[in-house]
């Protein structure tokens, strides 16, 4: 928990630092590419403050106000991040196209190169710190931040390369091309990186809508449940899963025969513990609820994947 909080705080600080540097450099260089980078980081800083609070909430147990815990806040934050990045990107794209059609934009290349070099190094350092922290904590918030900083590093490196090209063109007296480079750069960066916020927002939205997690997570969990019930006579087993944020909710309906050794509460509790243990071996953190019934009405037909029947 402390590792996650410190890592997210470092991410917020770096976003604020780069954002302030970007706005300052924009005033001196007149570069919209730098303005895009500065606004992107300042917006991300504001969201990062909320992210730190959410990371603390996500580790709390459920309460009367939030009977299913706080994990959905993680998905909500990631959705907001994706939409904010997407919004800034579209705004920058439209502005760059307008500037390109109106003759381009003159920039002070020397100051722009200095900023781009600073931003590239700072973003790469932050991405590396995010990557290192994932060794100690499995946090979807840090994973989303890491993806953001990797994209940010690529953008900053592209900006640096373009501004170096501007300096080279000026040295070669090819000044007619210089006004267009900033706008072309912004368009290229937005088009190449637009898929990142779209994927981030769509994944978070699926989690908020209680969509079953991807098969890479769901399939091993179903196999674990099937293995735990391998020696138990069942009529039907249905599994429901959702994964808001880092927490996996698993609901298992086990339809048992009317008579048998598993009809006693003690036997059911032992079987419930076995299922929970098997599921935790392939995913954690997890909440696993196992419901036993003798009537298929309580297991179906609303939803839930029917897994192999055991006899």
C-alpha cells in the first residue's frame, strides 16, 4: 500500500513539474506541440491527486455505504484519464490542422529543443519508476500510469527529434519548411498515440458495466473451480465474474442433488473453502461467493457460464 501511494505521488509530482515547464516553454517558443505536452501533464496531475485518494480507498474493506467495496473507483479514475487524454488529443489535432492550413507557425527552436530533451528524460525516468514499482504491487492504477508515461516518453522523444530537425533546416537555409514542422508533428503524434486513451477508456468502461473479464483471467478461474469440484457430484455449476479495478468478484452457483454427503452445512463449508483456495491460486485479490442449491432456478437463467457437469 505504501509503495503504491509513494509511486503515484511521484507520478503526480513529475506530471506537475513537466506541465509547468511545458507552459513556461510555450510562452518562450510559441510551440503548440509543447503546449499540448504541458496541458496533458497538468490535466494528468489533477487526476493523479484523485488517483492517490482512490488507491487508499481500494484497499479498504466494504462498508454499509459501499457494500461491494471501492474497487469500482479505480475503473472510474482510469475512464476519466482516458477521456481526458482523448479530449486534449482531439483539441490539439484540430488546432494543428487549422495552423497547418493557415501557413504554419514560427517557433523558437533552441528553447524547444531544451524543453523536449528535459521532458524526454523526465518521462523516461518516471516510466522506469512505474515499471520497477510493479514488482512490489499489482495495481491497475500504476499500470495505467506506466502506460501513460511510456506514451509521454515517445511523444517527448518525437518532439525532440522534430525540433532538432528544425534547427538543421535553419542551418541549411530551408526556412520555408520550418513553420509547418510543429503542426505536422502534433498531428503525427496524436494520430499515432490516439489508440492508447481509447483502449484505456474502453477497458475501464467495460469494467464499470460489469463485463466478464478477458479469457486470460476468466478461463483459469473456471478451470480452478472445475478442479475443486472434480470429486463432487453436481447437477449444474454456473460461474459469474466481474473485475472492477484490481479486485475479482466470483459468484459460483452449485446445484447439488437432493440427497448426498454435500447437503450438510459443514460439508458445504469445506467445499466452499476448497473452491476459494483453488481460485486464489490463480488470481488475487478475489472475493469468491459460493452458493449451494438443489434447484436450478436459483442458478439460471439470467447469466453465468455453465461449466462442465460432474457426475
